[in-house]
């Protein structure tokens, strides 16, 4: 399995989107500052993920979610969470 995931920073409330074959390991890497793009934005919360059977599908989905259409999809998908977390 491969996973597309979205993390939210508690510092700036911004999102980070990525994909991995091992979600728990990758999340720990983010939390411990081993990922350069998120090391200054810790602590982070895992707020969304999807699973895919193939790496290509996960990579393609990650790219889509980083577009304006994908961003719109995620904000609509997580509408209740965003409304109740005061993160928008």
C-alpha cells in the first residue's frame, strides 16, 4: 500500500501534502525534524490520508492534491474539520 497524506502545522496552520509507502514511519520523520520542508513547522498533525494500491497512483494523487483543483477538493472534503478547528 501507498499513502497520500496531509499534515497541518500547529505553528502556521498550513498544510503539507506528501506520499509514502510507510505512513507511520514517514509521520515520525516529520515529527522529529528529519524532513527539511517541515522541520521548522513542527509540531504537525496528520489530518487526512488516502491509500492506494500502486505507487504511481499515490504519486499522481499527491500531484493532483497540490493543484488548485485538488486544494479545493481537500477543503471541501475536510469542511467539518476546518470549520471546527479554527484553522482556515
